[in-house]
């Protein structure tokens, strides 16, 4: 209850300053009224969706939309408030000057200056419009990111081997069938030798994937499609009536993956063989730092794997690579992860800048990293969760080509 009170105070504070900026620029009262009505609708829908509409922890599409609109609206006022508040400080001290000035002797606060409100509204329009764009276009703006990685110990038969990684489907968030069909076709167009899915097929329940099974069945790769579980796949964020329902849900999700054609690795391994040589594919269950499930067992997953095998490890959470994998006795030449989504928000200009607030939570949060002679790719995610969109960090299909030998500089 206290959190709701604090949040309400902050919201009212932000709305008041947004209202003042608009009122300074126009005398049309209908614009003021429209702004107040919008503010009430946004907060009203948010409170309704998160308190009355559902008593579970399930993040439904209506909840995501309510959160997205609130985030966009608050970002608008959040930019305006500090600018106008700073102006208020100046206006207050100007009033004091008039009060104590020998020639004035009265407390007079100057009116707001239009150009300050114009600047505030102009700047505020950037995050506001960006977040709305992210909700309606950015979330399906799929990008194919291609990398070539060189390894001295890659078996010669696999020189030039191409793999595609997707991660974090989060099917419970989807709302556009044609866009998902397009993305699946885009994966197939890469004509990779193998496809790897690195967890979080659903938000909460296996049933979320049922409407999308026929779409993902179209994924094709000659050497197979391999998958693992992510933290959301276990049903840990749902209030189940009993433990049996939770267990049944997980079994249903495993069955769905099998029906789609995924080879689900549960602390297991497989081999891809070619001309008498092989790649080891290792898949661990979720292992995450902090409150996340730690079901991943690297030792068990690597049973029957030789130390000298070339290994591709599937592990949903990149913190597993940082905390466990790179210091293991075995060398895992390439790890494929996801989980972070790149926070679905950030700035990326190839060769110049790559930034997102998620960097303060995860050291390895998007793209290729190399430590101790081992690589990890952290996929930015295929779907979205929470905020129903993406800004600057677009949905990703990763294509990696394995090459034998050292990289030419």
C-alpha cells in the first residue's frame, strides 16, 4: 500500500508539471482537459490491470500494454518536470529578490517563460514518441546480425559451418501472426546448418505457445534444431493451485517443443558428425545469478564429452558463463545465451556505441564477447516481455560462421 501511495505522489507531481508546460504554451482549455483525461486514463488502466483485472503474477498482454502506455506517458513528464522545477527555483529566488530589494519591497514571482516550456516539450517528445514507436513497430523490427569467429581447434570438416541462434521467444506476448511468420521465414532464409534456441519460449504457461506451434514448425536446418529452457519456462512466476499443475505445465512445454521439432537438451549433449569429425552440442537447464533458478548442471551435461572436443554450449543466462563456464576445466569454445533482452532499450551504432541500462546488471549483455580464449554470444532476444516494445535494441536473429585458424587482422 505504501508503494502505491509513493507512486501516486510521484505521478501527480509529474502530471502537474506536464500540465503547466502545456498551459504555458496554449490558452486552449480543451488541450488542458485532454491532457488531464489522458493522465487519468493511463494511470486508471494501469491500476486496474495490476490490481483488479488479475490477482496472479501472470504478465498478460493487457498488463504489458498498460505498463507500456504508463512508461511512455511518464517519460514525457519526467523530462519536463526537472526543467520546469529548475525554472521554479529561479522564479522563487527572483521573488525573494523583489521582496528584499529596497526599491521593490514585494514578493513577485515572474511568469513562466514560453521558450523554457517549448524546450521541455520538444525534448520530452523524443522519449515519448520513441517508446510509442517501440510498442507498435520496434518490437517486430527483426535484425539479422552476422559474425565470423575463428578457432585454431575447430575440426577441419566444420570450417565454414553456419549456425543460427534465436532466444527469448516469449510467445505469450505476441499479437501479430504475420510478423512472426515473417521472422521465422527470415531465420530459414539464412540457410544455416543448425539452429539453436536458447530458452524462454513462453512468459508463464505452456499454453501460450499452442497458437504459435504451426508457425515455428516451419523452422528448418539440415543438422537439427536444438533448444534449452530459460527461467520463464519453468512456470515459477505463476501462482499455481498445486505443485502437480506446475509440473504438468513444464511437461506440456517439453512436449510442445518436441512437436515443433526442437531437440530439447536438459543437462544433456548431442554430437553433430561430419566426415569422421564432430561438434559437441551441450545444453544446460537454466542457471542464473541471484534469485533465478539454478537447475543447470554443466558437469552432468558434459558427460561423455571429451576434453578435446569442440564444444558449443547452450546456456540461457550469461551470468552462468561468467561465474562457472569460463573457469571450468573444459574449454567451451562457444557459448550461446540470451536472457537479458538488451533491456529492449538502448543505443547501438555499430563500431561506435553500444549502450543500455542493462549493462549495470549484466557484464555480458548483448553481442560477442571473448574471455580466456572462449566466446559467448548474448542474443538480444526474438520476442519481448514487460514493456511491449523495443527501442534501439531490436529483436535479433544471430548468424555465426565458424572458421578454422586465426582471424586476419
